[in-house]
C-alpha cells in the first residue's frame, strides 16, 4: 500500500471515537454482514449507491477496497452505481489524488474509466454507471446507500442480501467555492474512517 494512504488509514483509525454511537451501530450491521460472508467462505461484494455515481459512491468503493486491504480481509470486491450515469467527478478524483492515490484515466469519453491504485499492484476500477450495470454483481451483495436521494428513491435493490443507508452530505454544494477542496477532503476522510471502522470490527 502506498505510504501516504497507509499513514492516513493509521491516523483515521486512531480517531474512531469521533464516530457517533448511533452511527457505529449502523456500521456494525455492515461489519456483521462481512463477518457472516467470511465465515461462510462466500465472496464479499459491497456496492455503494448514490444518485449520479459521481462522488460519494465512488469514494465508498475506493475506501472500502483500501480498508479491506489495510485490515487484511480477503475475498472483498467493491463496486458503485447510481440511479443514473454521469461521470466520476474531477473534484472527487482530486481528493483521492491528494490522499495519495494514483488515479489513471484509461480512455477518453464523456464518462471515462479510471483505475484508482492504492498500491503498485492493487486498484479498483471506477466509472459512472447505474447500480444494475453488468459489471456490478446481480445477487449476493450489500447495497450501501451513500446519499439520501438514492436512499429515498431506491427502496428496493434487486438481488441484494442487505440494503442499508449510510448517507453523507454532498460536497457538490461547495463546488466552485473557496471551500471546495476542503469539503471534498473532509467527505473523503469521513467515508474512509467509516469504511476502516467497519473492517476493524471484522478482525476483532
């Protein structure tokens, strides 16, 4: 794992006390899902869902992959999707780059595909898509809703074992403002910390 990302994970893991108790109870449900899948020797598939699949859902996909690697949890695959496809937002990409990720664009289109590396050989593939896109699992997965709009408008996700809402405020509200980078980093760190907390409970 790249040193900057490992250092950030270590720093965030020391501050789990900042996560409110009721939020920890919600995250424990995801941890229990992962534990049950691991104990059954089944694949652990996590799909992060937000309306446009451009910011928060991608941050969830990336940081969950990192958290699994950080805590040494094998057989974990992370995905993301939305209720409509747009593109992976450049401000979210910038927040990941600032955190130490190597983000590589693999094609030129209105909706590019990116490989987000967190080590020399480990990466997750990100592009905007609907949650039931063919690259995402059709069944046996947890659907983790990262925005209130998707939480409200997707009451049913076909094929999922678990549907749970862990919604986050949208950093989009600060686009083109002086607080833009700060707020994207803040949201990235929040999602990272909560993903790390989930996987920390798996190894207890």
